C-alpha cells in the first residue's frame, strides 16, 4: 500500500518537510482511511504518525577550532608544528610557483633548474624573493 500522498498531506498539514514524517506500518490501514486534517492530527496524537526532530548542522568543527587558542597550548611553537613540516610546506609552495613561472614562459628551463637548486639549498625562502630573483635573471639574460 503506497502512502506517499498521505505522507505529503501530513507534511502540509503539520507544516514540516516530507522527510521528517514517519508513518507506523502497523497503523497503515488507519492512515490510508484518514481523509480530513482533523483525522490526521488525531493519528499524530495516537503516535501512528511521528514527526521526527529537525536535523541541525554539526558545530563540532567550529568548537574544535575554538579549543586551539593561546590559553590551550602546552607545547612550544616548534613542538606543535615541527621544523621539517614547516620546511616541506614552504618548499612545496616555492616549487609550485617555480613550475608556474616555467609553464608561463617567465623563466627559461636553465633558470628553472638553477632556481630549483637555490630553493632546495635554502637561498630562496619566500615567493616574493623567488619572483625578484627570477626577474633579475631574466634581465641579465642568463
């Protein structure tokens, strides 16, 4: 027995979404016989039709972020995020930018290799500095 239309009628009557309506299978016969809105309301009172609680959006992510303030920190800066981790993050960003410069024809293949080694050696630590050096190498015609 298909009670989809009844479910929609119940949702309209109670002013809630269809997904929040649950019809009890043992009361299916009575639900299918219900025609008026008053009959539907009486079935809700008898618990033959249940309106589920509204689902909210989880605040867990936000709460987790709020727990990371300066008063909650126990380790030093280096203990919370290691030097190697910081290094890897920085080098990856620089290499990504180097690749962009090469692909857009801003630097030559030779300069790319030179700058790649400089990044690896720690001579270039920021993207701003990388751009400055790339521009300088381009001007010199190396």
